[in-house]
C-alpha cells in the first residue's frame, strides 16, 4: 500500500518502507542529534520529496536505491529550477540519511557515500535599496488584521536582520517593546538580543493591539505571529507573504533572506563595524559575515573618504590626472 508522505498533503504517494525510513531519520535528528523542530520538519520534507520522486520511478524500498538513482534525482531537482545551494543541501542530507540507513541495516550498502554536490558559485543575494524597502513595507493593508500582521512581519525582518525561522519562532515573552529589543533563538539554540527601530515597534504594537486578537480571540499559542486559525505563522507562510509583497511592490522576487542581506548591507554601508553586524546576524564566524555582505566600490570609497584620517590626501586627485 502506498500513502502520502504528509496526511495533510495529497501529493505523490510513498510506500510503508519509505515511511519507515523517513521516520527513522526524523527520530534520529530530533532525539539523538537534538535538532530544532523547524529543522527536523525541513529534513522531513526533503526526505519525503526524495521518497515520492523515487517511488514514481518504481523504487519502492530504500534498499533498491543506487548511486546513479540519486544522481538522477539531483539532476531532476536542477531541472525543476531548484537553486544550486538547495541541491547541495539535499545532497548533504541524503548522504547523512543513507549513512544512517546503512548503519541500522535498512539498506545493505550505502549508495550515497560517493554522492557529490554541485559546485557552488560566488552568488551574492539580492540587496534592496532603501527606497525599495520602503515600497515593500508599504504594501500591506493595515486596515485589516492580516495586513497589520504582514506589516509587522516585514518590519521586524528588516529591522532585526533575523532569519525567517527566528521571527516566526518569536513568543510574546521575547518582546521588550519598551526598550525596543527582541530576543531571538538562532541556530544551535543560541540566543541573542537585537534592537529594533521605532517603525518596527510601532508596527508590532498596532498588530498586537488590533491585529492579533482579531486573528484569534483565544490563540492556542504564545506565538507573536498567528495565522487565521490562531496557530503559529510558519516560515513557509512568512516566505510566501514576503514574496507576494515583493511582487505587489513591483520588486520582482523578494525573500526573507533578501531583507536579511539588505539589513546587513545597509548597516555596513552606513559605516557599522563588521563585528557588530556579525553579532546582530548571529554568525558564529566573522568569515561568514564577510562572505554574506558586500559593498559597492563607490560606497567603500565614500566611507573611507569620510572616516579615515588621511583619506583626503589618499583620495585627492593627483597633479596631471
């Protein structure tokens, strides 16, 4: 018998053997490796997609999988338009998953041990100009509860530079609006406190006063951001909200990561210290921040000219130029 990988999603069906392999993987991630719930759910979705795709190819048990099958799957992801980074992540998780299945005796040999990843280019995420950010933030209709929520969500994403999972994971106790502070829980369970500006605070106060109670009179969660059923607003919902707002603002494809990258870049362009930006972003390594952010050469010259004590002499036109 074949069943859907997600009872709420009537998409491609998979066999009990694949279900068992997915459950083993998810339990391992949650119980033995202590991964966060949203991370475990993401791995579950990735595994379910692999299982569903291979089932449509006639492969109904993990023991039937070969290296060439997995390579074909990664190529299929590329054909479906997935980014290289996503394909690389799927390759990595597939290697870990099948290594576990081999250790537990579900498969006789590990077919993913030699599975490679696509080479990563030096892709820099898109950065919005400040005026484009303003256009994006102006999209939600703040005369409605949903609009108040969406405006607050966009404001907090840009004001804090937080990951989308960190913002949707916010509980009410994590807000200190009197001091303009938000407590975020990042990767590895690490906590950091970041400041947010008055526009974000104003948007949050309006949402908490007029929007959140309208979405659910008695919400079943302490989550800051709620859906229309009164449950926590999830990362996928938030991504869809940001992307839709980007289209309505005439900005094309915009994601929460676009706002995170714009946050960091705008700070650096204003002369913020790199280590401060590292702390605000929650990066463990400064090298990550350096790869994550970029500045135009013209803006770098401008900052240098206004901050370095000998910049005037260094940047002044030479005689004969």
